[in-house]
């Protein structure tokens, strides 16, 4: 069972990498970009579990290791 965990900085947390990318896009002539936020996607392949259990296990992994819950939010999606 494949699971995707998306980790993003919480709203209000400064994202210097996103600001740098936004500035670079503007410099390259890409107008109209209001805000850029950078995150990470972690894909997990969990064997021998059904979708509901895979979602639960990936959420536990996110809470314990993959995301810093003080400054980051996460989203778990079962993809296959």
C-alpha cells in the first residue's frame, strides 16, 4: 500500500526558502506569484496492510518523525 505524506510549514511560520524562490521567479520575469511555500513529500510503501491501517501508520510516523509538529503540518494520503 503506497502512502504519501506531505509536510508543509504552518501558516505564519517564516519560509526563507519559499521567499528565495519567489524572488528568483520574479527576477526571471514570472509576474503574479504572490507567495511561495516549500515543503516535502515522503512516499512510503507499506506491505501487508490495508488502506485504513496504512493511513493510521503513516500518520503515526509523521507525528513521531517526519514532521516537526511545532512548526509543520502534515497530510496523509493513501495513493495505491
